[in-house]
C-alpha cells in the first residue's frame, strides 16, 4: 500500500476517536454490516448495496466524499492513490446525540412499529457521536494533503442530497422475525464490550482514555423510563457512579477511600437541575475515581498489607503499633513486619510516622491550630516527642515550619 505509514497513523487517530475505518475493494465482502445493520433491519438491502458497493466504484481520485444518510449518520469516502481501486470508508458517526423525542420522530418517519423501537434505540445508542466534527475533518484534510500533494490538489464533495434523493424507502411495518432481532443482540453485545473497556480504563487510572470513551458513550445505553429528561440523566449518573465505584474497587482501591467519594457524588446527583450540569458532574466523577486509582490502588499488595494500609489511613490517631495491626488480622507481628517491608519498601513504623508527619504539615499550613492540637490529631499526644519526630522527617521543628509559611504559632 502506498503511504502505508501515513495510513496507519490516520487509522490510529480514528481508533482513538472510536470511529470505524474500513478499506473497500471490488472484492470486499464485509463480515459485519458497514452501517451497523440499520438497513438490514429496515429491509433496505438494495439501499445498502447502493451506498457501500455501487457508490464506491464511482468515486473519483483526489476527492473526499461526505455522505449524511437518511438515518442522520455521516460517512467519509476517499479513493486511495494505488493501482487497485481501494476506498477508505470512515464512519458511521453522528454530530449530535438524539433526544428520546427525536428518536420517536425517527421511528415514526421510518414507519417502525412500537415493538421494534428498542432495536432502533439500540442502533442509535451504538453510533459514535463526534461533538466537534471540525477536528475529524481537519485530520482527514491533513491526510488528504499528504497523499495527494497539497490542499489545492483535492476537493471535498457532499453527496448527501444526491444519495438520499435516489434512495426510495422500502420500510417494514410488520414485527421483526427472530433473525432480524439479532441486530438488537449484536448491538447490545458491542455496547457491553465497549462499557467493559471503559471500566477497565478507569480501573487502571487511565483518565485520558476513559474520558475519550465516555464522550462517545450514549446515554441511550441505559433505558429511559421517565419522561423528565433531568430525572433520566440523574438515573444515568447514579448508574455511572455505581459502575465507576466498582471499577475503582477492581483497580485495587480499598472501599474505605471509595465510600466517601461515592456518597458525596450520590448527594450531588440528586441536586442536579439540568442535563448540562449532569455532563459536567459525570466528567468530575470520572476524574475523581481515576485519581483514586492512581493514588490509592492497592492491587499490587497482599491482603494483610492492604488491610494494614487501609487501617493506617482510616485513623492516624489510633493504635498503629506493629503488634496491634498484626493482632487485628490474627497474624504474627514478625510476619507482618517482613511482608510490609518487602512490599512497601519501608518499615511499618517509618510508614506510620511519615503519614503522621505528612498530615501534621497539612494541618500546620492552615495556621489556625496549636502545635499541641495538631500533635493530638496525628496520634502523638506527647508534644515534645511530636516536635522531635517532625524535625527528623522535615528538617525543621513544627514552629519553624509554620514560620516559613509566614504565620504565627
């Protein structure tokens, strides 16, 4: 293939945008429907042949063809510069997410019976949504400039009107057969696989990857039972909060850390007053859970060490001696000491002291609490011992630390 490196680069970008990309040749026979099965669902096999077999054979060189079909899905066609006729097909994708009212209008427009509405809903729930199409078109234009020489060497043609005008509809008005219902099953399976990949990204703390996938996840993946769109989005947020919580737990985060975050979002979800606010909250939820994984993931530790770390973080004022933490788990102090040093890289005493000093420094920065009070909140009631310990780990006494911040004791 000519420009093979450039093609694989483009293919990688499209993959990150979750956009299908297919190479069509005269011998091409797709195992999966290129339109995600919508025309087969509606009995429009002839229209399918026209769009994906007849049309590609008519495409000229040095042209980017854009087609938005009667289902509001957009496709991009490019005839690649090589001897054998080869067409790059990008899509389908949509530029806006349909509301439930719009979905019902589409069902009416295509004469889809109520019993088959879920199949239509599943189809639109599986189509990627590109909120800013200009980003995609810029990427395609850059690729076109490379393979065709310059921006002056090619044109962009919109064939939407021509295609739709020549595509008479032959719509079904009878219930679907069991074979046709496979569309629903296939789309649902794809949706679940996509959601599993999304949760896996969260469990690994990969916020950038999860955010990219979330932007393409349709709210219609969740059945809408309420007429109120705000209530629907609240329900979706509740489900998303639960899924993110489980993903963080699978990533090795102890429930101790997850519970407070989950409870806070549960309260905030019920205070939502608009779908726009819900979108922002979901993005914040994603960031928070990924941050939890990055900061508190314990998957690499053994169960005794996990429990020990969680107990330390739960209450720095408690008895965090080696013997107390070992007794809590019915294991010997020597075994816990060896295991903790091996997995964490420092002794349990050093870890507890460093966590207490870390919390003390954070409290001292506030400038409002006495050093003795800070010491008590960090589990060291002896203020003299606390001061010595603090200086050992930071190089300065608590009083000197506070003075460097410009505050008085």
